[in-house]
C-alpha cells in the first residue's frame, strides 16, 4: 500500500497537538511538520478539557511529572464560578474524582511536543504555502487570519452573532506556589474574568465588549479580583480584540484547518481543545476513506453550534450586575436559547437534568462521564452536548439558578 504523506503547518497549540496526533495515528506513513520559529504565539496559560491529558499521553507518553517539570502546569480539578445568574452565588463546577484536566504554559507545551517528536517525523523550519508543500494531506494550523479580526461577515468564515465578548485584558500575577488548582470563571460588571493557575504565575484575563466598555474601565474593575484572591499584578499585561468565528468549509480536498486557522470561540469552558480534537478525529476518518468532506464539515458545524449554545447558557443566565454589557449579553443569550431549543439533542439534554439530584445519579443515565464527545463519530449514544456531559449541565443550570427558566422552554413531549 502506498504511504500517505501528511503535513502539518504551524507551531501554536493547534499545530503542536496536530503534529503529535499525526505522528501517532499515521506512524507508518510520512509525516512532516512545517513552522516558522520567528512567528510568536500567545504566551498565556491555558486550561484544557478532560480528554486532553489522555490524548497527549497516547501521543507523547505524557506524565503528570512532565506537567510540573516541563509545562509549568497544575491539575485542573474543576471551575470556580461566581457572579452568574440573578443571585450571583458561588458554585463549583466539579469534574468529579478521579478525572482531571490540565492547566499549562502554552509555549512550554509547544517546546515539549517538539522535543518529544524530534527524530520521529520530519521537521522543516520556514513559512510555507499550501502550494509549496508536497503532501497528500495538509493540516493547516497557521493561526488566525488577519482578515477575520473585526469582520461582521467573511467569505470563508461564519461569524458568531450571539457571543457578546470581543476583547480581553490579561495580567500575569507571579507567585511562589499555586494558590488553587481550578480555573476561575467569574462574572464581573463588564463581562467575565478567567484565572489560570500555573506553577509560577496566575493568568488573569478579563473578557469584555470593546463597543460597550473601555479598557480603562476593565483595568479598574479587575483590581477586585487581585484583592479577592490575594494576587499581585505584574507589569506583564496584554490586551487584544478578537472575533468568534469558524470555517464555512473546514475540510476541502487535501486541506484541513485546525486551531485558530479553523475557529475561535471565547475561552469559557475550554471549547478550543474539544474542537481541535474533533477536527483531528474527522481528519483521520477522512484520510482513511471513512467520511467525505461534506460529512466532516457537517459534523464540524454541528459541534461548533453545540459549543456556542453551551457557552450562551452563561449569558442567558446573566449575572448579578445591572450594566450595559449585561443588558446586551442577556439579550444575546435569550435569542440564542430560542434557537437552541429547536435542537432535539439540546432539548433532550436539558430534559435529562430534571432527573438528576447528584453527580452519582447523573452517572446512572450515562455509564461513564468520560465517554468523550468524540465517540459521536462512532454513533455511540452519549449524554454529551458540546463540551459538557449530563453532570456538567446539571451543575451549571443549578449553580446559575436557571433551571426553571430552561425547563419552561421545554415542550411537553420531550423525554
């Protein structure tokens, strides 16, 4: 059988993950990794999904020792959520023992992948186009296209009409040891704040809408987070605007896009990792002749839609703040939920939460919470929708106090 030639372009998190996956899955074929080391990538900490540790264990022989010594990382045991819903109470989105996700330094992860793959595939440094790459299939992870920033429409991308945040202000807070081992997801006056704890620092990022709020207002409001968690902000900051988008045609002949070249949705609930892993599974099925481009694109669009609906539950719930941002965000959440409840899978998931009183009980409806969303490729019935399993929906609807509002939107004939 003729060997397949697989090429990966780009060295960001998407490129590194795609190269590791391609090396594992197509080890009997020829795999090449192209990237330009002079192109900088985002240097903020990242929080993963539950599926990510297993993927890098399979592809890179990753261990938790590597997390501490190589990635400056910590275990992600769940998410501290505060300020969401009318009452804005604190609740913990628990991953439930023994499952954990990861926090890690994105740049260290890229270095780690490169070191583990040296000698196992061909690495070519340089900036290349599709036409310059002699390969049967290409995974393009070359990053966010400049033309999508600020666009309200685009010939190659769908732009989200619901997600209300488009900018972020990030501050690095240095510490000697991690003060906590969970991600922060805190609703604030002008948007929401993430916190990613690494070994030597905590990344605090304030998501907001730059057409409603100024950067100066965000800088003032984020001070309360530093005080609440006893963090010392440094002068190492970053701010930028973004669009929430995804490709209209992600699988096209020999080209498949991944990472920011494929999509970007705001970072709440780490949806990027779920999307990247799904793209890689679909790519594998495509290369092996199991799925056509049209089917791959349909499944890709379906997952992105599920992710957006899941994200927008937070804005449908709103927050304890009565501000221009939250008036706008709540309106976007209401509009999105009207569309989401036209999706049978979404309605079924919400209806099942009515049967749940604990995480253990949630498992009675689902043999294992770790049956990943990716198993949908094999048509295995799971109670997953987007990035969450049933227990996550139950925790978040309850924690944000929106059970009644969501249940009132369910038709009477849903299970």
